[in-house]
């Protein structure tokens, strides 16, 4: 059976996959000579992260989108140890954020952290928090002396700190593209050489006749 059939074979599975509350879907396949296994991971989150990159000055830039702008207001973000969530590397609030109400896209800026974050010996995790009260009054990008207390907020996203997209994959993709273009160029050159050879052969046959 094809993947589409496997995923939508059961009515219950189709209802779960099409549930508008589900914002994130992960699907995995495995097969051998006797069977095919399908694993589905469904989750609901009001925020999605699209970009997670370091800047030249050492700061960290995060971009994403609010999928539930009427009920969730992004209010805090922090970097913590994956092994010890109480070990906080960096914590920022609305002052370090921008939010576009027309597109619901947001950006977050972490000042240069005191320790290595990406692929560090002590792996880090990005946590995003929201509040549901007075969402329209959140002052994004405005200086503030407020002490952010995540205990009073709602955690909605927890991601391992990795480059998005991973520069290693970007480099591999660039290499694959270069190889593809070289192969295409070589094929075109061979086809042109073969065409010229055929024309020469046809011309030689006509002279013999």
C-alpha cells in the first residue's frame, strides 16, 4: 500500500490528522520484507519556530509564528540546560521581541550568552512561554525593567538548540546541487558531441553515395 493509504486507512486516524487543533505532525515509516510500520506523532502548540541562528556579534536570533493569536501572547523565551532545567543560560521578555499583528510573525533576540549554546557539551533547550491575559497590551520591543517570572506563564514550546536550518545540511545540499549541475553539464556536452558525430557520419554517407 502507498503511504497515503496507510495513513488514512482508518477513520479514527484520518480524524486525528485532520483535527484543526493539531498544529504539528511527525510521520515515520519503516519497512522490511514482511511489513511496513507507520508512526504518527501529533501535538498542539500555539507557537512555531522557523529560524534559530547565531548572529555575527554572538547574539542569537529566533523567528517564528503565533498560530493562535487570539488566545496566546508570546511573553518570554529562555535557554536552559537540557539536563538541568533550573540552569538558565538566558532569559528574555517582550523587550527583546518584535511581533507583527498583521502576519502574526515574531522574532526574538538573545544577547550573546555567557557560554556556548549550539552543540555544546551541555546541550541547551529553547523554551517559549505565553500569557493569555491582556494579549493586546504586551509591549513588544519597548525597554522594560520587568523581572520575567516564567512560573506565572504558560510553557508551550520546548526545542533542542540546533541551527535551523542546520548548516551542515545546507553545505551538503549545496554540494549536491553543484554535483547535479556538473553532471547535467557533462550530459549536455556528451549529447552535443554525439549529435555532431551523427551529423558527421550522415555527411560521410552522403558523400559516399
